[in-house]
C-alpha cells in the first residue's frame, strides 16, 4: 500500500510539471480569416497576427473562426449558428 501511495504521489508531482498546451479560438471577421489566406490579399501580408502570436508563444495554438465578408458586429451572432452545424 505504501508503494502504491508513493507511486501515485510521484506520478502527480511529475505530471504537475508537464507543460500544457493552450488552445485559443480566434473569432472574427475578414482580418481574422485572412491569417490563413494571404493569397486573397494579393500577398500584401506575409502572416497574420495569430501566426505572430504562436511564433512568439509556442505553447499556444489557435483555431481560426474568422469569416471573410463578415463585419465584426455580425461575427458574434453568425458564429454561433455557423459553428453549431
């Protein structure tokens, strides 16, 4: 029993030091959308702000929920309907 408790304790201590990946969902309009589509800007941009963030903070990844043609004010209302399908 003591060995089991020691094993559990050591496992908890080791796992508490493991680095966690943070997932970020970017909800937005065309500015958010264009992060993955620089060709649609005539290659005027080389990378979007989300790419810049994950380059500087590698423990963060993102899910892009930006929609081209949506305004910022329309994004919130449409996002819920679009993503639930």
